C-alpha cells in the first residue's frame, strides 16, 4: 500500500460523514424579523468524524455507531419545541443546535473521533460547529 509521506508522516486524514433529519419548531426571541414568530423546519444534520488511523476492518469508525449516536439526540429534538430545551437559552439558532448535537454526541460517545456537526435549516442555509 502506498502512502505519500514527508519525513515519515502521512499527509492526509480520513473523514467520514453520516446524515439524518428531524422536524422541530422554534422561535428566536432575541431576533427581530420573521424568525421571531413560532415556525418549524425539517432540519438536515451531518455528523463528521476525522482521524489519522483506521481501526479494525479498515474503518475510521463504523457508520452504524455514528448513526445510532445521532439517533439518540434525535429522540430529544424530533417533533419538539426547541425553545423548551434549556441549553438553547430561548434562542435555538442553527448554530446552537449544531453545538448541542456535537456536545451531546461527544459526551455520550467520547471514543468517537467527532470533528464537526452541520445543521441545515434549508438546502441553502447551514451552520457548522467543529472541534477547535
């Protein structure tokens, strides 16, 4: 197997991504515009993992494990009023939802090489939260 390297170091990283969706309602209480009214979205979420080494089976992480982790947080978010979740401070923006999902999965599955979460409110509007 050939790997491009410089001074013995690989020049690349592996990334994997899964996605899912959930439906929820919210309003942004500290925003002045149409989003301050109660409304809903069919959110699309992408969860990214990143790492240098492959594990057993030649995989960075099993897609099934990532999907189950995302499903756990969807049990809380799906068909909910996001304003009722205290961590959103009554302003459940896409940015805060992405951070919430990232932190939930990271706490529940610390062995996952989680690198980022993207939350789409629409096909053209997305927020991303990633590891610093």
